[in-house]
C-alpha cells in the first residue's frame, strides 16, 4: 500500500508553540521553565539568580530578594522537511508575582504552562482513495503557589514547596473523506477537558561555595478527564450525528515528575549547570486513545537532559554598561513519551542562546532566549506498512521582563 504524507500548515492565532509531533497524547510537555532557564539549555533545578523565578525547583525561590512580577511571551517558527514553513503564534507564556519573606525566603503566585498542542496534517491513501485529516489544539496550565526558605548563616540549605492546580483541555478533530462520491464523509470531534492538582517538594544544598545540588519531585494528587465525542456524517441525502460523553474520574491523566541538577561555579560569575528531568508517563493508567492517527504507539517516560552556561553581569554604575549584561548558552536532548512499535521515541536535539539586559539602576531586567530544536520520529505506522518518519526544525524566541517594586518589598535595610 502506498501512503503519502501531506502536511496542512495553518496560521493559528490562539496557541503558542507548534510542531507536528504535538498532535499526539497531551501534546508537548516540559514548558515550565523561566526564560533565563531556557537560555541555559533548560537547566535550573540547582540554580537561579536572585531576580528570576525558578519554575523547576521551589527551594530556589528562597534566593529571590526583590519583590515584583515576571511576565513572559514567546513566538516560534517551524520548518518541516519536504513540506515548507509555517509562522505561528506570538503571545503570553507565563506570569508570576514574587514576594520575599524577611531575608531567608520568598513565595510566588502565578500561571505557568505545562503542555501545549497545535498541530495539523493530512494522510492521503492513494490506493484506497481516502484522506484523513487530524488537528489538535489546546493547553494544560498550572495555577501555582510556591514558597522557599533558606537555612544556616550563608543559606547553604534551602527547602521549598508548591501546590499546582491543573486546568485546561484540547479540541481534537479527525475528518475522513473519500474519492468515491457514494461514500459519506465522516467527522469525529473530541473535546478533552483536564483538571487536577499536584504538589512539589524541592531541596537545594551547597556543600561548598563552588557547588550546588538540587532536586525536586512533583506528585499528582488527583486528576480527571472529561471526554466528549461527536460523530458526524453528512451527505446530500444523509445526515447522522451521535454525541458521547465519558468522565474519567480519579484517573491519572498527568504524570509525576522527578528533577535532579547541579550548578558549578568555576570562576566568579561563571556558572555551569546540568539537569535531568523525567515525566513518569509509564506509571499512568490513563487511556491515551484520543491519539488521532497513531493508535498503536507506545507510551514511555519523557526524559530531558540539559547542559547550560551563564556569565553573570557586573552590576555597577562605575563599569561600562555592556559588562552588566548576562550571557547564557546551552544544549539539551529529550526523549518523548510517544514511541513507535519498536519502542523508539520521538527525539529532540536543542541549542539555546540567552541574554539578560538590566535597566533602571539594575533593579529590573529583560531576559531573551533563542532556541533551535531538531525533532525526529515516527508519526504513522500500521501493520504491513512502512513507518512514516518525519523531521522538523522549530525555532523559538522567548522574552520576559522582571520588575521589582519598592512599595512591594518586605526586606528592610537593617533586617
């Protein structure tokens, strides 16, 4: 049987990030990084500066020393091999309020993305003369509250805790059309709604000045999924519609997460970071049958490996301004939770570059990060048919602004 892939690339104005592999499961995961952490190859479990929020390890919130807010936006562009280009959404990524607690801690309130999907393509079966088109659009966000607190004279140990309320959903559609005019086109639209809560505990430990170790674990306390499926068939002489609602209560639909990292200071203001993160998808009992095309795929743990570098700027009015800039760079590798029948997962290779630009007497900062991802994997496979593999480049640009407000600050000069 001769199968041919055609990609329908749309300009979508409601969802951020895009890539062909986001069509499956709950889409792209691993979005909860600050822009500064993205610039370091998505590594922040053991390190973050005193101005930027840490979204991976709540223990590092203890080192925030300026109250205020941090807001982020992003844009992206992808190039899918053999098909062409598509420009995608530019808009909100995350927003967080920060409140220091005396001199040893801080807490945050915010809205952070966890997963996203914005994908559409078509498979054409030339032998059987029909076309299948699938689309998936949606997000899962966490409404978070977190706190971190440091211990000992030089804050060598910090502990943190956060509670996240998971909200969001997807609209997934599948349209089947036939070349034979006697056959009725069929449409299937699935609305997936998710809710739940998770708790995260974290630790940051500095055994000596040059080395910091960090770890965090997120446990999904409760989650549920509501699935509304509508089947529709329409022709000039025939109409059929059927609506089915399924509630998956107390069913795990979002995985627990483990994160481990280290930060090494080889010279003043030169920080090297390394992270490993895993979403434990194989522990789920959820039914991922809402995958539009790839019903026979396997679910595996999602693994992220990141290496990063940061050169901190020197904040002084007596030095040239360019020396106050913070430079970042990094690489990362990811094995995704969707795999083919041989157990080979979708894979991502990434390169990041970042820049931090302070302003208004160095109390505030703009962070910018450019990310280039190369994704490769199987998107379609059936018994007796050669698997269809696809590769794509996705380019992301992320920007955030961190603003400190003196009227907001709880740390007095002599406290």
